[in-house]
């Protein structure tokens, strides 16, 4: 699963094969088919596993970070970690690029992933409006959509140029809207 996720995040759905994954892991391709009847079944399992990980991250961030600005910073740092210094992108971004090649159930899972992120970000921006830890908040839903588009686009730019600093540059203005709490530097 890890090798397959890594391959999709680096090369996209249409850019990887089960033969490559089997070779990287050191198994026969038929061993993959023992667990997954098709490439789509493997991708479905990957999306669900990745979604569970991110949903758990979102729950943890909401539980441990009481300030909206701190939650948003944690989100930006987590999404930055997915680019692996510009060699990779978020699994959902990689799969959305090849969405026309995916089965409907995978697209539905990606839409759910997107909606959960938007809902969490909307709640975060609403909290930021209340606690003042994020400056100049407009409509929280519009902020959430703009934030997700910014993060996804920043990942694509970092990947296209294999330069993680482009992610940092692209998200810099958003980070500058976060009001620092005692002892935290929001510019990194």
C-alpha cells in the first residue's frame, strides 16, 4: 500500500503500474491481485486509507489547537509535508488530475475527502473570525475554498518545479494573516 501510494503521489493514476509497484516491493504482480482484484480496487483502498489518516489529523488538530490560527498553521504544515521537497503531491490532488480515468466510486470518495476538508476549514475560519487569530476573514466557506485551492495549487507548483520553496512562497500571504500566539512563529 505504501509503495502504491508513493507511486500515485509521484506519477499519478495513469503514470504508475502494478508491475512497477510489485517490482519495487519485491513481489509478483499476482500477489497484488491476491489482495486487490484490480488497479481501481487498490486505488479505492488507498483513498480510503489516506482519507482516514487526514480525517484523523483534522480531528486531532481541532482537539489540540484551540486557536483557529494554530489549527490553520498545522494544516499548512501537514499539507506541505505531503510534497516531500517537491517530489510528490497529496494523493487526492494526484488522483483528481486523472479523474476522468477513475471509477465513479473513487471520484465519490475524492469528493467526500474534499468536502470534509472544506467543512473543517470553514469551521476553522469561522473560529478565526471569533477568536481573532486569523486576520481579514471574509465568508468562512469562501475562505475555505480559497485555502484548499491555494494549498492544492501550491503543491502542484512545488511538484512541477521540484522545489518545495514554491509551496512556502504560495502560502506565505495566507500564513501572514495568522496572528501569532505566544511563543509561535507563523512565518516558517
